[in-house]
C-alpha cells in the first residue's frame, strides 16, 4: 500500500530555466539507467522473495519506493527547468518569441532543431517530462532485469546502481546551476548507499557463489585462455588463486592447439582444484534440497489458504467466521 506525501524527499531547486539540460535529465526519468527502471526492477524482484526472504523483500520494496520518490525529484527538476517554456506553449493564440523566452541562452533555430529530434518532449507533451530517454526513445520494460534467484538479482542491482551513479556523475558536468548540482549530488549519493545495501544483503546469503544453485565444472572453472598475441599481462585474474573459489589459475597459452589436443575440450583434465565431478554433484543435490525446503516451507498455505498479508486485528474474527461456516 502506497501513501503519497506531497513534499519531496529532497527539496529540489533550480536557479533559472534550462531547456537543454532538462532534455538531458530525461535520461534519468525514462532512460535505461533511470529512476523508473530501478524502481520497477526492485519492485518486481521483491515478489519472488516475499516468503523465503522476508527481510530482503522488505529491503527491495523500501528501495523501490525510494526510487519512485527519486523519479518525482527528477520530474520536478525537469519541470522547473522548463519554466517559461510550458507557459509559452500554452500561448496558442499568439506567436511566441522563443528567443526571449529562453532568455537569450539558445537561438530559436536550435530550439526548433531540438524539437525535431525529440518532438514528444517539446511538442506533444506540452513541456512536461516524458517517459523517454534524452533522445526520445520510449521507456521499455526490457530495461528491467531479474532472474528469480536472489543472489543473481542482487548482483544485477549492484550493476544498476553503478550505471545510475555514473549517469548522475556525468550529468553534473553539463550544468552550472548550483542548485541542480545539489540535487544531482544527492541522487548520485543515494545510488552509492543502495549499492552498499545490496552488497550487504548479498553477503548475508551463504553460499552465494556461484549465482544460482549449480556448481561449475571443475575442469573449466579455473582455466584462463590466452586469446591475445603480444605482451602477456598477469594479474589476479590469471595467476595465483581465484578470488572466490580459491582454485589455482591454469593458463592455456595456445588455445587453438589445446582445443585440438583435447578433442574440442571433451578430454579436458581438472587441475589446480580439489573439486571433483563427484563432489560437485553432491554439492548440487545438497544446496538444491536446502533451497527447495526453504521455499516450500515459506510458501506452505496456512489452514489450506494462501494469504499474502496478515492483518492482526482481523485475524480473530476471520477464524471465528471460518469456524461458524464449517459447522
């Protein structure tokens, strides 16, 4: 249940209209890394963990709700940046002097050019925010990523927060308005906060690697294929032990010949790891059983009825009514 509080979470301010930056800021309103994308992604992901991980459900819904509030901040900022434009577009009886309206910051020809690039924003919407990116591409549900596995979804969210943070960081370079920068910095900072929340949540789920349930094949999990000719670069990605599984990296210096020698890797040997095919299958069965038991137990109906929420004040009366009906 949502309740709209009319005050913004952060009091967005603008010192003067700026049509061009308003257009750029659409990227965070209806773009692939914007606030609506984040809100809907976390909102959708939350449903899958409502019963098995109620604490993570709560976190995802809280952050999704905050992202909706950030969408409101971005929309309000865009609207303030369009001050003057909105009124002039309503002045249909007389021809507007767009040059004066823009306070000399942009020529009429440039404004018309921008309108041609994104007519939905400048013409069809009448000077209000649209659910598009900065060049007019409509928002799409294809932006939303979710796998139905919490460890995978949390990692996807880490990427989403990273992308959004970088967009705000780049947007700050295109405005000199100190008040707009103040708002952008707040929004950018909240992306950093959310990133840490998702990382902390991921760390509470053990085991959480690899994503999902099934273990990786020990014959290939620690192989590094040197696919380049020239100077070889070494690092923790191809020497020493792998950071999450602790296996010894095995570098294949001549991948073409190696593939031929192993009959297309069908005869590949497992090296640098204690894991075996037997131990992998055993681990797969164990974690599968644990996850299944957790999900089944969490989703088991009470008294034969599945209910999403429990309203404590009415629980007693419902039980009494059910007893009367059964009699």
